[in-house]
C-alpha cells in the first residue's frame, strides 16, 4: 500500500499543478480496460477463492483511478492506478489457474496410482501364467560385475528393429528390476542404450536414447521414482562384439542397466 | 486551518518532485524481483519480468534525479510486473506438471490396453 499516504499530496499536486499533463482519452481507455478486468475477476468464484487479496487490491486501485479521473491534470495517475488494478487482476487470475491446476493434478495423481496398481497386478498375473514365476524369483537378476558396477543387459529381441517400444517379452525382466529397486530403495540405475553400426551415427544415437527412455518410462509407470533413473544413449559406441556378423550386431543392439551401490552412488558415465 | 495548510502546501509545491523519496517501495520492488528470479524466472522468456527490470532501472534513475514521484510510480508498477512474472512462471510449471501426469496416465492406459 505504498500509495495510500501519497494520495492527499497527489491530489494537491494535481490541483496545484493544473496543467502538468492534460486529461487524455488514453487514461479513459486504461480506466475502461481496468474496469473490464476487475469485473471479470470479481465475478469469478475461483479467482475470489484463490486470490482474494489481489482481487481486493485490484478493486482499490481501480477506485483510486476512478476518483482521480475526475480531477484535472491527473491523467498520469489515472493510468498508473488503472495499470496497477489490471496487474492485480491478472495476478489473481494466474493464481486461480494455478490452484485449479493443482486440484486437477491431485485428482490425476490418484488416477495414476490406481492405474499403476492395476497394471502391476496385470503384469504379475501374465508372468505367473506364462511360467514358473516362483522359480524365476529364486534366480537373481542376470547381471554381470564390471568395472562400472553391476550391469544388467536387456537384449535386442526386446525391441523391434528400428523401433523404441519394448515388447511384452520384456515384462518379466522389467518387473524383476522393479522388484529389486523396491527392495533396495537406496539404489539408483543408469539406463544406457546401444546400437550396432548400421545406419547413420546420429540416428543410432537417437534410437539408443529412445530405447533407454522406453525402459525408464516403463520403470516409472511401474512406480519407480524418476529421480532414481538416469537415461543415456551411446549409439554405436562401446560395442560388445564385432559389427561384421549379424550375431555380433545383435549383441551390440542392447540396453544396459547399471546399478548404483547401496548408497545410491552411480559410477561415472562412459 | 485546513485552508491555511492547503495554501502553504500549494506554495511549497514547486515541481512534481515534491513526493517523499520512495525508498521503501524500491526495496519492495527489488524483493519481488529477487524472489521471481530465485524461482527461475528469466527475462529471456518472461515479458513481464523484462518490464519489471526495465522499470526498476528507470525508477532508480528517477530517484537519483530527484524525480521521486516518477520513481514511485515506476517502482510500484515494477513490483506488480515482477509478481505477475512469478505467477505466470508458477502457472507454466503447473501446466507442465499436468501435461506430464496426463502423459503418464495415457501411457499406463496404453500398456493396460496392450495386455
């Protein structure tokens, strides 16, 4: 409320100064625009609920502008308070949108949780139907110890050629991964995509990243906190076999999952 | 008495610079600007923040020149411009969050549909 004290002297100044600035239609336009904005926020229950103070200030500033508009030489002040009124109205409108979106987000989050549970149950069921799930449980994740820490490899057959979507065959491995991450809440993973050397390097880089991202997305969908997941695409770099044979190329097309230590410390990227 | 005061004031007023120096308002404006920037609003993206920064600089210059009223008007506007920049920024973040949630939900639906 920086202006409230200044009002009497402003009024005096405008009376005394008389012609400091002539009364211009521009100030009348600004006043009209402020009236329209204020009217809109005043009648919107959501805005009133989200930002009552800003609506009140918009009204006060508008009132000030209205009063000043009857004085000579106050065009600048009218425009000023009309501007402030419009700003307050716009701020109120933004806050109303923010809180409406927060409410929407809370509802969607519930919906997401519900779908997540359904999906998890459905996947479990499908895995159980497909094979001896319990036996599978006994077998640890197919990992290998490397200088980068524990690394798990998702092979080529889990993706169609040139595509980034995971095939249903990946469900079991991914579920085991999710389970492992639930049991080890401190651990984090880096998902690294790799390709063979067919095609352009840029396309392969893009594809490797998209595939790693697809695995990450599925983990997130199944409830793993995105903050625990890093995604990197390496394209044709770091092949594990020669690219000369079809077999070698298939080995090179892979997604590797690097696990952090128990404290969540991941090894450096390559 | 009132009339006497009025005449006295009227005589005393020689220029638009008769307002007190709006130091408090400039402090408030600076605070609003700092807060907006701390939230990650930047002038590249936010027209409102650019306005606020520009007016704040002009308000400081006006204060230097003894144009106290000019300084106050600019600083008051700049404060609200900065607050609007902040609200717009938060609103944008909220919209992004909604879009992300919707995206995740549609992905979940897609996966459920594929089973």
